[in-house]
C-alpha cells in the first residue's frame, strides 16, 4: 500500500470522526436546551415564582412578562428583597387603607360627587386632585394643562364638571372651536403599573403643576399629601406584583421531532387565532380583547412571511391572569384548544418535569387562577377591568 493511499485512509477516518463529533455536540446542545426549559423544580405543575433577589440595587423594580419558555406560569412583576412589605394591602392598620380614608375629603366634596366618578378611577389606585373655580375655566389654559398629561411617567386622565350637580366627563384635547364650560376639574394619576410605582418626584411635579394652574385661573386646588400617596403607590405595586401572573401550557414535539409552521398557522387560524405583527397568535373576544396568546416555544417569533419555512420543537399558550375577566372560563377554553393542538400536531402537553400534564395539574393551576382573581376582587381591582388593564400594562 502506497503512502498516498495510507494518507487518504487517515484523512477519511479523521473526517468521519469529525462529523460524528459535530453531530454529537449538536445533539447535546439541543438536549441541554430542552432539559433547561423543562427540568426545573417548581412548587406546582404550572406555577413558578423567580428568586426575589434579582437586583438588590433597584428597589420596587418590576419585570415585564417575558415569553421565555422555561416555566409555565410566570410572575410578571417580581420584587427584590428591598421592597418587602405586607401583602395584605387593604387591612385596617396599613397605609394603603389609611391613605384612602384620608383622601375621602378630596375625592368626595359634597354635592360635587352626587354623580360619582367611574369606579376604575378611585383613590386606591390613583392620586386624585380637584380644581374648583367660581367661573368657567378658559379652554386655552385648560388645553395647556391637558397637553402636560405625559409629563409624569404614569397614565393621567382628566375629568370635567360643568355644574356641581352634573356628572364628571372625561376630557380629551380641546379643539379651537370647542366651548367646554367646565367649572371643576379632576385629575387622576395612576399610582403604579408594570414599570413600578409612581415616583415621589413625579407626584410632587404633578401636584405643583396643578397648584400653579389653579393659581393662574384663580381657582382652588385640593391635592393629597405626597408622602402617604407615595407610600400607597409602593403598597399597591407590591400587591400587583404578587398577583401579576401568566399561566402557560407548553406543547412539545415527540422524539425530538418538529412542528411545521404552515400546519401551526392553519390550525391556529381555524381555531380563531389571528397572527399579529408582534409575532403572536392572539385569541380575542367579541370586544376585541385578548383572552390568550399562542407563541413559539423557541426564540423565533411567528412572522407571517417566515411561517412557510419555520419549524419548531414546541408552542406555548399564555393567559395573562390580571388582564382577563372570567379567568376560570377563559382557562377552560385555552386548555381545550391546547388539547386539540396537541392531538392534531402529535405533540405532548408536559409539566416542568417533562411528565405528561395531568388533569389534576391543570385543576390546581385553574384553582390558583381563581384564587388570584378573587384576591384582586377583594382589593377592589377586578381582573380584566379598565382599572386592571392600566395597572398591569
């Protein structure tokens, strides 16, 4: 055998070994990816609450819900250990309730509140100010005030009242030809949302803006104290963090197979989902409110132009608990569709230990959803209401 033949044989063996090693590494990476997503130890089949010490240097920080697939119910607003406060935010002895009682004099000024403001703009979740004038407030100056509604880093809604006995009306920007005729104004600044509680600086800035405006038009401004208002914002944020949860159901492929994008899309659209520009299939009700979503188990979004070429090893159904009314029924609906998808795609509904998801596991998660929404209701925050949509936005 010549030296050339020996060299060729050795090169061939090296190539075969290299290909084998490459395939082994790729398979190992994929296995680790799946195991890291599914082999975590949680207290419940579908519930996971992350470590509270995520960032000890940023108290009261809240984390937006992420579409990571390594857990099935996601706490969308976890706190670090510096923001620990009592969870029972509406007990008689805490500041949340105490501040609300102190603010009654501001939000219920006698006959001016004979027609109460909409429930979602209450003093449990908003810093509320009232401006009272003896004459009609000039539209030009009012419009200048309205244009500052984005200066305080939290949603701000203004209401107007034409007479003491008249109902409050929400005010949008005023056109040049409009004659509003308001003599009283009410400003409602949201105390917290998913980005955290309103800051004391923004509260002070809003109060000063209101007082300056009242001075300019010779009106009286009633503004609650800043310190208790900020404390209430922190308490509200803590409560919202405790109930800010997303429930998810994952369906993974069998034997490391893959789901085809075109089949996922056809099944989703036949079931009532619509693929939207953000890469999510969304299931909406008759009022166009999102009930739950369908997303890729892997990192790649469901982009319409890419669905024909897309393959994935799993899909995830997600339900945002605070943003959905009648959560128990919506959960049943989502679970029903998840089972249909699992059967049609030939996938497996699994828990976080890669064990097929049992009816008992689903029932426990459903009960946790019910408990969360009941807790919200007890604290005057109705899941799926306009108020909840603002707090959990």
